[in-house]
């Protein structure tokens, strides 16, 4: 097959399964999301390595403005435009790209707004990568995976449609449960292979997860600590009394 024929074949498949299927905005969101994340993560490494020709951090009045701030602003603006104006094509596609970039910037610092402190380069910062993996798998499933379930269901009886559709929703539900247990890789794979998500959801979660914090008793937490080798999060001690003063301490 020549390069021209291969290009024509790929273009035809793109038109059939993406454009004609109405998935172009979802596809553009996925590409912009992955591209935005890849760029900002590379930028963070360049800044940390103190590359002389690379722009540094953005600071206003001595305060470092994290890139998740720009991501949140982008999400707010594009979300409002999509809801209030509902632009047609190509406005919808442009918003999809901007929304994807904003999502990439925001989730790259997921660990920061989860822990409410700067843990970008610490062990907890790994959760940002896990969050991006989950979001990427879900976004890719919206372009390919969910459509595949529907295509399969279209070829069977109505009862088969319910079964196939139920399997797809089960995989998504198990992905959410595994994410709550901080088993992000299992959650990502479970979106595509639901049985993996079911098995993972039935097993112990990490002791630092929200699921373990709210659902595990002392014995089960001890088993989770033994299995994963991680201590549960320490309880935050209550603040010491300040003699009734309502004045906040200086930062």
C-alpha cells in the first residue's frame, strides 16, 4: 500500500468513525488535553532544570501563580460560553480544544488541590499522573470505547442491548470505585476491560485512600497497611485555643 493510499484510508476512517459519528469535538478535546498536559509537564521539568532559554514561573507580586489557575479560568470561560451561547460549528470544536487544554493544565496539579499544599515534586504528586491517566482513558473511551459498546449492542436483540450496555456502565462504576481506593491503574484498565475493574473493586484499597478512611475499621485498615506498606493518613490535630481571638495569624 502506497503512502497516498494509506493516507486516504486513514482519512476515510477518520471521516466515518469520528466526523460522521459526531465525535470530532470529543476527539479534539482528547488531543488538546493530552497535548496540554504534555506541554505543561515538560515546561515544569525545564523550569526545575533551570534551562536558561526557557521561560520561568509566572509570579505576581512575589506570589507564584500555579498553572492550574490558568486551567481553571479556561474551564470556567469555555464552560460558560458552551452553556450560555451554545455555538455551532466550528465554535464547538474550538471550545473543545480550549476545554481540553484547560483540563490538562488543571489535572497536572491535581495532587495540589487534593492535598491543599504544593506536593508537585513529592511522592503525593504522583496522584496527578494517575488522575491524568484516568481522565485520558475515560476521554478515549468516549471517542472509541463507548461507541464500540453501542455498535455491538445494535447488532443484538433488545435484551442483549441491556446486557452489553450494563457491562459498559459496570466498568465505569468500578473505575470510579477503584479510583476512590487509589488504584488508578486498575481503574483505567477497568474502563476498557470491566472484569479487571470488578476484581480490583473487590480487593483492598490503599490505606491513604478516601475509601479506606471512611469505610475501613481498625482490622481492615491494618490489613491494608500490611499489604501496601503505607501508613494511613495521620489525623490532623485540632487547633490550639487562641484565647477567644478571631484574628487570623499572619502568613
